């Protein structure tokens, strides 16, 4: 694959994501240390340990780029950002993680001029590393025992058949508005998945659409958005306008993540 301006980030951060994931799995074998944020969402010592690993390496490779990271943000530290910044969710799908499920992810995304251009998602339980190497190239590679194995494979969305759609819904956060939106489409099959893994399922061409009307934060979706874009998909507002980042409080409104299709 040809070299890109993002290759320096990738050479370090794919191993960072794997290391964070290995730490999460190590902690899962012991006491999770569950506590609750002001919004009553759970946080574990695994979230905090993984974020520490990611922040360490981001400071090494790009000390001039601000980092908005979920756990630091929830404790009140949000740096001033400009047109280029990192968004980090060290453990998306904490509820799934606590419950003993497998749909939880490590997420690192880069925002440039309001758009995610580079991203990494690692699924520690499944051992899959998804990467937006640049804005037009998405890949997946297997991980075993903390090491990359096998071939790094290009992934692409599929061409949707609007009369035979496969839709994704959240395992933990399916709300009434999202359900109503899906009811108005020609959905023949629904897949339930947790965390930012839903973006990867669409990027792999295994589903067509993932609508979300419930609350999310920018760090929840930046890496997944980058990967989906790079695989040929898109994330828009419900009215079809582009979905942008660096919003007040980094809080998202509703969005529609899609493969190769139009509403």
C-alpha cells in the first residue's frame, strides 16, 4: 500500500490500541472496579488504564495536537481544540464489557477541519483491528496474543438494495425514535451489536445502515466514522447534511451511518 501522511501515526497507534485492549482483557480477569459518572453511565478501571496508555503514546507522536479523551473529559479536563485534534474513547461498550459480552472497543480518531480522517478501532475480545489508514483506505487485520497476524485486508461497504436492507441496532441503547426510523425503511433484517463495532459491520459490507437518535458523544463515533468513510460509506445528519465535529460540549445529535446508499 502506498505511503500516506498518516503512516507515522499508524506505525505507533495500532500497537497502542492493541496494548490498551490487552490491558482491558487483563483487568477483566480480575476486579473491574465499577463506578458511575454524573450521567449514571458506568466506568471501570479498565477504561482509565486503557486511556492512560493511549494518551501516553499520543503525547509522544503528536504533542502539538490536542486530545479530547472520554475519561479526562468526564473529570472536567477538556483542552482547547482547533481544526485538528484527537478523539479517544478507550473502552466503548462499557456496559457490554461489564456484562461479560464481547462487543466493546478501543477507539482513536483524528479530526481535521470537522471531518474524521484517520481512525483505529480494536475489538479486544474478538481480536480484530480496524483501521482508516487515510480518508479512502480502510482495512482489518487479526490480532492474537497481542500480536498482528495474517494479512491486512482492505474492506469496503456494499451496494445497498433499498428494498432489502440490513440494519444495525444498539444492544444497549435502542430508543423509540431510532425504532420508528427503521420502521419506515424496507428493512428485511436487523442485526444487534454493541459499541462502535456497528460502524465496522457496515464498513465490512455486512449491513447497510445504522441510525442513531439517542445521545452519543463525538469520541464514541469518530474512529468508526473515519473507518466507514474510508470504506466508501458515510455518516450524515438525518436531513442528509454532512455530520461535523467540534460541536459544543462535543455532544452529538442524531446521525445516520450508511454504506453505499441514499435515503
